[in-house]
C-alpha cells in the first residue's frame, strides 16, 4: 500500500445509505440546492455560511426557546456573533425524547465496578434529580460546577444537570495530581466539586483521598463537595451522590443565549497555567450535530465506543453522541489491560456501530500481531474513527487488512480550541492511505505560507479563514481577549492560525506533519516530526521517539525508547539512521541519537517537542515545563541531564 492510494470509495447509493446523503437530498427538496458530491457541498458550506448553518439548525430540529434574529450578527474574528436573539439549552437535546425512554443511552464498562446500563428514561430521571440537588446547593446560571471524576455515567449526569441550569462545567480525571487540577479548576472559582475517593487501574487500587483533600484546601471558593462512591475511603465532609439525587424534580432546561458558557476545556499547560477555553451551548450543539451526525454518520439507535479520559475533548464528543439519540460506551481503567485485545473484545460485547481508536493503539496492535477481524466478531461496525495524532500508511493498511476491508475509516484532526474536527474523512469521500480525506463542512480551512497566501502541494500553516460556531467563545478571565488574540490571531490578523503544519493535495486531501512551533528546518527544507515517528514505527526495536532540531547549531537530535533488553550501541544507531534514510531522506538522518527510559508527554498524551528543544538550547527546565503537567514528572529529568553534558557539534 502506498501513500495516496484510494482504499475505500463511497458506494453509488450514498444518498440513501448515509445520513450525509439524506441531508444532501433534504437540501435538494427543502432548499432547492443540488450537489453532485462532497466538493460542491463543502464549497457551498463555506461560501454561504448563513445558509449552511441555518440548514443544520433546521435539519436536526434544534429546539429554541426564542428564535434567532439572523444567523451571523458579526463575522469579525475574534468576536463573531452567531444566532443573536436565540435562547436554547444543550442538555435539552442530549436526554432523548419521549419515544426513547426504553432505549439504552449509556453502557459503562469499568475496572472498578460491574458493568452498568442507563436507558434514556433513567438518564432523564437522574438528570432531573441531579438538577434539583444542585439547585438545593444554590447552583444557578453562570456558577461553576467542576468534577474530579472518571469516565462513568455519574459524570455525564452531573454535566447535563449543570448544563440544564446554565451552570458552567469543567472536569479533570482522577489520575491528575493536585497541582494539575488546581491549575485548571482553580481558574474558575467553582462552587461545587464532584469527586471520587479512588479508582482501579488494571488490578491496582489508586487511592485519591489525599488528592481530594489537597484540592479542597486550594479551592477556597468551594461550598460543597459531592462524593461519587467508586473506590477508596469515604471523603470526609462530603455529601453523597445518593443525597444529591435524593429528591425528584422536574426535567427542565433554563434557556440561555447561544454563546452562554457550556463548559471549559483546558490546554496541556506545559508552561504556566493551562488556557481555560470556554465553549458555548449553541456552538457545541450545532457543531456536534453536524460532525457526529453527518461526517461520523451517527443515527438514532447507533452506538459509539471510544476510550477517553475526562480531560480530552473526545469525552465531550462522546457525550454529544446522545444528541443524535444514539448510545455511548463509557470505558474507565487501563485500556491495555489485560492486553490490547480487550478493547476489541468489548466491541464484540457492546456491538458499537462506530468505534474510536488512537493511531498509537492501532500501531501497537499491529506490532503485537493482533488480528481483530479474525479474533472477534466486529460485524456491528460501520465506521472506525482515528484521532489524536497522524496515522501513517501502515496504520491504514493494518486496519483494512486486519479489522474489516469494508469499514469506513474516518481519520481526522481538530482540537480542543474548536472541540471538533477541522479536516477529516466522511462517507462521501474516498479513504486515501496515509492522508486525511478532506475539509470538514462549514470549516474554511487552508494552508498559508509566511506571507498569508494559500498554498497547495507544499507545507503551510493550518488556518481557518472564516468563523465557525464552535470556535472558543473566549478564554476564562481574559479581559480584552488579549490571550485569546495572541493564541490564534497575532500571526495572520483576522485569520485563525491553529499551530499545525499541513499540506493539501490537489484533490483536497491533506497531511498534518506536526506542530508548526516544533518544525524541523534542514537545508531550507521543512520536515514534519510525524514523518520521523511514522518511519520509526516500522522498527520493532523502537518503542517511542521524539525529535528536535536546534537551528543555531543545525543539529538534529533524536530521542528513542528501545524495547526492553536492548542497548543503543553503534549497530543500533546505524540501524535507526538507515531506516530514516531509506524511508525518508538523508536530511532526516539525525546527528545525535539518545536513549531515554520514557518520552516526556503531557497528561493529554502530547510529546514535549518544543519544551525539550528549549531545554537543549539552554533554557532552565523550570521555565519551560511544569512537571505536574506530565504523565511522569521524572521523564524530563534524563533530558535535563543530557542537556547539561551533551557535546556540541564539532566538539571532541
């Protein structure tokens, strides 16, 4: 299989088979708009933003308490005003309808307790009770309700109850340490915290009692702590989840303006406080209806299984599957326990129509020789979604050979900043090996050169040229939008710069090659870090890697984690260098290869390319990385030690 090879093509009956096809037919009959295929549809979606987003509103039947005056009150970025005059509530759309009461909404698999299920009727009752409980605690519109909870049904119930009141939600998973939690949730000055006293990871009980005590001590705004009984000792001074839900209440939804804060997501926070990214009710509602309903082809009665912690935006997307009156599989614990086949075994048991995995998981399964399509019954799957990092050609090949040759692989890229995709596959586009199929509907995305001109066929900055409803409303406590402007709009005024390098092909597919602030530039040629990682995935000896380029010395440094029992001797260095030369080019051969016990990564799984580069350039580690933002704080120490002793090019 070669890059760019079409390995899946839309069937001829796409108008009848997929929700996006039915939407195209609806546009033809209801809007007198006729589109032959995806390219025409996308061009219309960005040339007539108002017409497109109004059609999404109508097609999915958004329920407004007061109607909107127009679709776009202002197009200016930042500051675009969507659907002025409208009031609505996200949660009202996520709890199903009267005809869904007996349908399963949530299937929860956990390594801490037995499997649980909630129907939409049970979900509605629990949301109503939790709403009444929060009201008794004095929670109202604009108050912050935060959680230190894993991916379990109570987390979804609490979120929807808070949203129903117009309160603002934010969450951290219990694997985060005290500082990581306080750095994030402390910015919001929350009124209520929901927490667990512990959880089980694989076979190990992780007690979180001391963490909860430390968090409470450092969040002076807290008035109430609610304990969700899960594992570990009871939390002193907390009320129980059962007490919160002890009294019935009406299932009501406070109408809020379109941009009213729904939840706050956080950046990785490798340096300083994480950015507190505010998303609004209406923007998330419309974007997730569009993306999950059309691009992911989620329909009533479908089911999504995706492992995610509550720190990742994929948790928010998982919960939004309920908007389509489809069910979700909530997974908590070690995704690789007892082995990598466990996730596929769960898919056999839970029967999802759509399953999400990470590229790293797919490649790890490939290396271990797992053959899911042969070993497990995956006949329920229509689609497989991959996100989190670029998927190399070998990942595509493995999925189509070892999972299912007929499955639609939806490979995409987006971000916490829009809580959705910007570029991705969909049922109306071919699947191209090693590439992302195209641009998302309603997202005017392009590649820009340093002069702000669009480029095709060469690397450029990923930009969005027009507003989309789910762009972050603001950063929390950011007067005058100063941090917000600096994050996205300083480079190209009025244009959203996302911070990724991307190359678009002539046919509209694309490849993300890495973060633009960590780009490698050798001999005037820009090299994406993802190219290195994809090539090294082919070496069984290499478990993980990280590459940086020090421009001032023109030194390319590659850090590797080797398989247990192996040493980085001259023979291994030559093998790694040869693999990069053969797979990529002589420019990709590193000057220096260094073995590490572990690659430093953030709590959300991002490699620390830029902080490592700055440490190697002589900047003190304390100035560029917060250890508490790392999966393993000690993982940065070998890098610091190497930086203090490393020989410079030309030194003996």
